[in-house]
C-alpha cells in the first residue's frame, strides 16, 4: 500500500464542506431537490460517516454550469414579434 506524503497537498487549498441544508439554501432549492440533483449525478456529494456533505467549490461549479444562455428561453414566453 502506498503511503501518503504529508506535504503532498501543501499547495492545495482546504476544502470547505457544506451540509445538505446549507447547500440547498445556497442553491435556493429544497433539500428534496438537492437530493434529486445528487441522485441523478448532476451534483457531487460525499458520504462522510453517517452524513452527506458537499464541497463549496462543487456547489459553485454546479451553479455556473446551470447558467442560462441568452436566447434559450424563447419557448417560455409568447412570440411578441407577431403583429396583428
């Protein structure tokens, strides 16, 4: 078994962990929706003992990946260019 060097992660920042409640609040969704995102593989989560935790960086990356591209919501509102 390979040993871990204590200086291997000197340059890596420490992870900031969120509870599911905190992650759901940061995303503005219910815990149930958060669990669905996790279960569907859309959001990375970790089981640490008996609790589920999420990295703040993973939650922020999920938020950025969910950005809506301009012009992609035309199907949600009536065509206002039709003159009649």
